């Protein structure tokens, strides 16, 4: 009898302590419901942690630290590289931590952590998610609807940008760092993954294929950084490669700079006919038929990302401001006229706009 | 842990019972050298009793020094003086510059204080007292030859929490004008401490992994003298391996580590020519460094050499004192990130004149310097005026002058973004201090106050230049602040009481910047606490000494725009030490038991790096003389 009373007492204590823990979590959490606007990805400072900000593109209100607020001040990780959504879930990819945090979009509370070594970007096709893991091993991880890793796909080294188009998944393989030679062994492969059987078809694009957009004709444009400062060879200018995903053919190559320059992230307008990209001196644009190809810089500045708000057609620029203080998101008309600026977290590199 | 404590207490009691002579420990205070133009803090007496402390741990006692630790024993620790970044603190070992040529700074994490006999901290431009025009200050580490004892040795060990073990051995002697000293020290630590990870969901308890540290040192010192000449040599072999643990936000243990080994040797030659004292000096610093992170295929290595020559002359003529120095350093670096071996030549010419007045109560010094650098080709003239005035219990000191720093090898020679024509940082500083000592009955009070103001133009900084990162002269930075301290000593029969309290205010801000809308303007420099307070109370009774230490650090910003939410929280640390010394002639035995971070305070030395909680250490030293 005495033992039963002790067990009962201990059980009650445990239950009450669990309840207290839940209460604590509730009281410290400030949920955030992401229904519209831009979620800005802030990589964070060196040795620090990244964050997410939200911009209401209608009212121009900014709310910083939305992930930390919803999760009792726990950050999403170090070097938050990207953010993607699939249904009711959000995926915060932190490559420094080697994690993907899965959140509920109605609260932004963390629900699951996917641990990898160096996750970079994530894309979805059907029931599956595909995460590029940017190491020299050249792996893309496949997750199911429960966000469990189910498969690993071998691609070329340094998988970076990942994109869903025409029922396929495209992965830009940029190469890998050779620590002994102290140089990047540049790759130029775009891996096209068939989600149903996970087979891979490689297409040779241009040096360091990095990011993707799909134009109004269904062609995919790949931004290729070219050979840069620490790359083996270092003699190729940046370029766009136009791909036909269905038959895996590179249809065209458009060089957009000089040797020594590079491009990385790109975006396309709502009508799918003008691509925006940036170089060291600012944002440029190029039409899918070659318009504006030799135009001067559209928005001067030193940027770390560019996006287009599909609702307004406005261009959003991301200024990392030296990577050690709050960054600035600039809002411009499609012609490059300044509209307003927003102060966000440290080192913003882009946004997901809904 | 209880059992360990019991063993320690039993050992202490046994030692006490066997002691023939009871000896009272001297309070190991930081000495402020009175005769210099700078207020120099010296740690010689602390090192005698606590040779196992790393230099970084030792310097935390200095209120104007900020030590930013990245983890447990031996982890990388950078040191900044008066709020200026660590590459503006020059480090000298027996006069030899040992700052890392590629980074410009010195990692004090793994250097045991016992490898030297004295450490002195000079704040600001120190050219009146030393041969250095540093911006932040100078940390001088010196080995001293013993010209009196015939033979002595010391052997000791220290054990502590988280797999820590230290061993030291020292011996020396004097035979017919020839003196020698050999020192060896070995430290290792697993650093497998537990911590609560507040930057992961559920704040899990984690154990630090891949954080082990090993350091070994061997130092030979020899000297010979007769009536006319004196010759000295100090040679230091050092090696260490430091594993880099994961940060709070990482999901997996790190596999990164670095190895650092060095051979340093200095030769000094002294001789008088008529009434002029001449000193010749040659030193070499040879360093090899390797950083490896197999996860990201990073493998960086470099080999650095610094050949350092100087000749100086000193002469007294009644109340006048003259000093002349000519110095040249030949530096080279072979770095796998550079295209070839990079070389640089740096020289300093210094002339100083000093006048002593009013029975030496007032000393006025004027120093002129000429810095010449051959790559980048720069000439920088400068000077300092200083005074020292003592009146009854008061001592006043002040100085004003220029300071100077040339960029490090990474700044100058990084393949893209480095700039061989980068301008040196230059500027000026002024400082004024007052010290006061008084005895009221059995209470001895010592008060000290100092204020300073300094400007650095052409501040060197790396910035995102679009396609790559590039170094530029970007800012004008101002450091201003003050220090105040109070020390009280009380003696009554067998009881001795000592209380010390230091406070420092450090404000370092950007005044002007080439960067458009630079957010650092008007804001505090990152990782510099504006307020610090260091306090200690010591009690000596019947041969035992007890120390209680309480240090406070205000918040430190990690972003240049001082976003509060990204700042590291303020914290305080408490330590407790119990010491005892027995003299059993010709031996003496010293023992110490310490509890560090008594209240198990959570804090971050550097953002995202876990620090150990409460830890225990026991030291035993045996001396024969």
C-alpha cells in the first residue's frame, strides 16, 4: 500500500512537472502565422546564429526574429541558408548547424529536425522533398511526407541550388573545395532527377551552375557563376544556360559578364519574361529573348540576394551590410526606382514570398 | 567529487602535521611598477605561485585587458587592451616580437604562465618604456636568469576537472659566472564538460566533444658574465594541438583541429664602452601552423620566420638620461594560400632623452621614433612626451604621443583582396593617472585612477567588395575610458586581510567611416564590455591563505549596430582558492585547491561557444633551493 502511495505521488509529481514544462513553453513562445508577405532569410554573423524576418509587403511592417519568438528564443541554427514551404510546413535550412528545422506555418513552432552534414536548399515534387547537401560527396537527400530521410541520390560534387520543374528536380553541382590544392575543383553539371525512380541524368551547363528560374515557355534558366577567385582555372565569365528539362538539352548560353565577375541567385518576374540577377556593382536584368543584355546596372549597390514580389512586380534587394550588423532589404519598382527600405536581421540573402 | 575533496583535505592535514616550520604565504598581488612612465602591471609574483595558469587566465586579473575565451582549458583566447582588437596588442617574449605574422595576433589560450618568470602589461603606446609604438598595448613575457642561487629545482603537478593534468619541472644553478635554467611544462585537458544547450530546442544537456588540448614546452636559459660583459640566451621549444569543438547551434561534433609548433631563441649581449651601456640583441621566431577540417576539406598551413636584430645604447650624464635604439626585423611567411614566400622588412629607430628634477621627484621624457617599412614602402615618424611626478604619497603620470601599426601578412598579401599598398593604422593617444597610498593605523590604502583617450585613423578592415572580400583603410576609431582601483591591507597578529577592487570603463566607437551609412558609427565595438569590475578578498591565517574572487562583465555586442538581442549577456564569475605553504628546509611545499566558476554561471566567452561550469583544481609544488 505504502509503495502504491509513493508511486502515485511520484507519478503526480512527474505529471505536474510535465504540465509546468508545457506551460513554460507556452508562455515563452510568441507564435507567428505566415499567411502572406516575405519571410527574409538572415544568415547571421560569423560564429553567430541566423534568423528569419517577416515583411508585410502591404503595410510595410517588419517583424524580426520570428523563429526565435515562436521557439522560446532558440535560434534556427547557424548560417540559415534558405527557407522553403510545402503545404502547411516550412523548412528552415541551416548549413552551419547541418540541420533543417521543420516548422508549422501557422505558428512557426519547430516540429522536427532533419540532421545532415551541409544542407543548402530544398525543393518538393509530389510527396517527396529533395535536399541538396553541398559537400564534396555530392549527395541529395530525399525526405518523405513525414519528413524522414528515405533515400540518398548520388550527384556530382557540391550540389547547390535545387529546383522543381516539369515534374523533375534539377540540381546545380558547383564542384568541391580541394584543401590540399587550396582551390575549388569546379563542376558544370546540372543533375536532373526523376522523382519517381530517383534516376539521374547529367547535363553539362557552364561552370558552377547555382540557381534556377522557369520562364513563361517552361524553359529553365540556370545561373552559372563562372570561374572565380579560388577556382581551378579561373578563366570563365558568368553565364545563363537555358535548359529544356523534358529532353535534358542545353538550348542556349548567354554570357553576362567578364572573367572575374560572378552571378549567383536569380529571380524572374510574374509574367516569366525578365530575369533579375546581381553582380558586384548591383542588380541587372535580362529578357528571355535577350532584351536588356548589354544594359547598364539597373539598381546600383552591393547585394547578397534578389527577389521579385509576384503581386506587385517590385524587386527586393538584400544588402548584407558587412555581415556584422542588421541588413537592409530594398524595395524597387520593376524599372529600378526606389520605393522603400526595411531593416532586417544580419546578412539577409533572400526571401520566400507568398 | 566528495571523495576527491576528502583526499585533498587529508593530504593537506598530513602535510601540515609533518611541517617543521610554518610559513605564511605572501599574497600574490599584481605589482604596479612605480618607476616607469606607464602604469605597468606585473605578474611575476603570481607566476611563482601559480605557474599552471595559462597566460589568458592570468590576464583576466587585469581590468584593462579583455580576454575572449572560446572554451575550456587551452581553447583559443584572444586578448585586447583598452578595447582595441587583439591584433593591436603586441606580444614580446624577451624582447622578441611573437605576434603571428599572418593574423597579427597571439593566441594566449595554450601558453602556460610558468614558461616565463614575469609578464608585464603595458597599456597604450609604450615607447617611453619599451621599444614599441603599439596602439592597444604590449604584453611582455620575460625569462629571468638567476645570478644568485647556486642550485634550485621545482617540480609540480596540477589536476582538475574535465580531464585536466599539468606537470612542470624547473631547475637551475650558478657555476663560476655561468648560470643556467631549464623549464619544462606539459598540460593536457579533455575538456569534456557538460553544458545546457540553450540554443537548441528543449535546451538539452550536452557533453563537449572534440575539445581536447595538449601543450608541451621546453625552455633553456643560459648566461655568462664577467666584470665587462654579459651574455644571455633563452630558447623556447613549444608544441600544441587544439581541437575545435562544435558551437551551440551545431548538430554534430566538429572534427576540426589545429597544430602549432614554434622555436624561439634570443641572444643578448651587454657591455659598457666608457660610460655608455651597450646592448646587442638577436632573436628568431620560427612558427609552423596547420589547421585541418576534414568535413569541409580545409587544410591550411603556414611557416613563419621573424629575424629580429637590435642594438641599443644608454648613458647617464648627471640628471640627464639618454637612450638610443636601432632595430630591424626580417619577416617572411610561406602560406599555402599565398602564391609564393612573402617577405617584409620593418625597422624602428628610437632616441629618448630624460631629465630628472627635484631630487628625481619629477622625470620628463621625450622620445622620437622613426618607423620604416620596406613593403609596403612607408615611413612613419612619431614621438611621445611623458612625465612622472611623485609628491609625498601621490604619484602622477601622464603621456601623449603617436602610435602606429602596419597591416599583417594576410592584409597585405592575400591573393585577391589583400593590398600591398595598404596604409598603416596611425593616430595618437593621451593618458593621465594618479596613485595615492596612505596608512591609517593598521589599514593601508592604495588608490589609483587613470583616464585615456586615443584615436586610430585608417583603421584596417575587410569588407565585402562584391565579387570578393577586400581589405581597406576604412575608419576613424576612438577609444576612451578610465580605470579606478582600491586596495586595502590590514594586519593584526596572525591575520592578514587584503581587499582589491578594480573597475574599468571602456568606450570604443567609430567616429568616421568610408562605408556608406556605416552602422558602427557611435556604437560600441563588438566584444568589448563597457563596464568591468574585478574584485578579490584574501585572508591569511595560521599559514593558510584563502582568496575569493568576484568578476563582473557587462554585455558585449556581437553586431556592429549593437542590436541588443544579438548581444552576449552580462555575467559574473566567482572563484575560490585555498592555499598553503610549508617550509621544510631546504624544501618548501606549496599546495592550492581552487573552485572556479563557483556559482556554475552560464556565460559565453565568444558567441555560440559553450564555456565550462564549476570546476575543481588541485596543485602541488615542491621547491628545493
